[in-house]
C-alpha cells in the first residue's frame, strides 16, 4: 500500500496525522496540542486555547472545532466522545 503522507511535511493547515481520545481534566494538558477537536455528542466544551484563554463553546453532535487546544476541562464540559486531532 502506498502512503500519501510519506514525503509530506506536516502542516497546521492539516491534515491531522492522528486522532486521540480526550478525557476532560481540569489540571492536565493534552499530551500533544490539538489542531482541532472532534465531538461525537454535542454539548458544552470548556477548553484552554494555545494562547491560554479559557473558553466555553456550545457544539452540536459530530462537530469539528478547528481551534488549537491545550486542555479540555472537566468542569463545564457536557459534550462527550471528544477526540483531539494532532500532528505528531
């Protein structure tokens, strides 16, 4: 099988190279900063942006939120099935 990513330089404009399940946590940052979040079941996302801003955003089912994210906070987050799109 050929790999179309083999000779491609990773870019913030995508695509992500992996998608990692997120367990919301009020203290611990994500292992890799996310270039976007995917949410299976909508609700409120409480997150810490790469610029250090704490934000709460309402998202629908099966949403992609293209925001650089350091952490998804447990407090205030009601959405579930959250995944971090990363470049690793």
